[in-house]
């Protein structure tokens, strides 16, 4: 997917998506202490997929001659994480943020391969967001248009 | 090159002029159907089936109700996008009335009908995303992701 001369708006959207992947990984790391063993598999899967997505996205940018944005040292959760429900809710938020970032990539690129990978990222994060919303006891588990800001 | 074609020049010119005139009045072949129209039809059909299942199979009422709500919103948004791009010629024409689909009474069969429908809808939408204009890629990408997510609530 190397593409020298990636349009500026595409670069900005991909960097934002990379930022969402960094944030999601930080969140998965934070919440694990608050979640019982029943969540281990979901946590492992989420971390593995976000790591893969983060690395592929950084490589894509580097191949286009752009320095991938690094992760922040820490992130500020919108609400404090104190228990299982608030932990699940924060993961749902991080996954939702990722859907928004990846849909934005779809709307700011024309490259077919990047579209396919952005669609896969949007879809996988939407599925996980739904699972974590269900875990958090949220009523509206499936938004009609995941990723729509 | 053949110099003498045997056709008098005047005849050729008249023929060209007639052809050009015909080109002005001939409406030509109709434009290809909007690919989003098929997605909208499928969404409407999915919503109708889910509505029927929600009332016929109580154990699936909640999940099927979610499918009906979300797919109904997909149908509305996709139809609006189709009409934005190509406004309907007649505003009075509406979709032909459809008879509500028969819902499988059996829970297992109903569940399969719902999940199969969502899987097919996800696949059809995903297949369009790479080549659509940017705005539509976002909309259809969200439809794809929603269909995949709905399977989680069934």
C-alpha cells in the first residue's frame, strides 16, 4: 500500500486514526485491572487487533514518507474507571472513537486498498464497541451508523 | 486507402446530419441504476422481515426489534442519498405496496433468516465501499459496520 504523495487530507485522517488506535491500546491496558477473568479473551482479542492495526497504520504512513504520530504519554478518561461497568464503558468509548476515526478515513481517501483496510477497522471496532456496550449494560448497543460523528 | 467509396459525398453528409439530429432527440439508454438503490431495497426488506419476526417470535423480539430499527434507518438514509443524487421524476410515485413477509415461527429458522440477511447485506455494502465517491463511502461503510454489529444482539 505504499503511496508516495498521499493527499494532505488523507494523511491527517490516517494520523487521527493512528491516534485512536494508540488511545484504544492505552485504554485496554488501563481497564484490565478492573475486569474479572471472564473478560480475558475479549481483552486479549482487542489488544491484538489494535496492535496489528496500529503497526500497519504506522507502516503505511512511513511508506508514504510521513512520520507516524507517536502515542501520548497518558490519556484522560471522560469518566473515572472504578469498577467493571465503568471499565467496560470506557472500552466501548475507545472503540467508538476508533469507528469515528476510521469512517473519516473512508471519507478522505480514494485509494482502494486504504478504503478496504479502513472499512475492516471500522467494522471490527463497531463489533467490539457493541460487545462492550452490552457488557456495560448500555441500552443502545448498536448505533444505526457506526462511525458517524 | 480507398478513395472512391461509391457513396456520393452529399449522401454521406446528409446521413451524418440526420444522425446528429437523431442524437439530440433520442433519450439514449437509461442511466445505470444507482447501486445504493439496491442497498436501500435490501435494508427495507430486512426491516420488514425483522418487524414480522419481532412479533411472531417473542424470544427474538428484542434483537429483531433492533434489526428492524437500524435497517429501517438505513433504508431511509440510502433512499435519501439516491434521491439527492438523482431526484425522482415524479414526487407522487411511491414504492409499490409490499405485503409483509411471512416470519418463520420457528425460533431457529427465524434467527437464521435474520443473521443470513445481515451477513448478505454486510457483504453487498462492503463490496461497494472501495469504489464509491468519498461521502458515500462513509455512509455505506457505516451501514456495513452496523450490519456486522447487529449480529451481536441476536
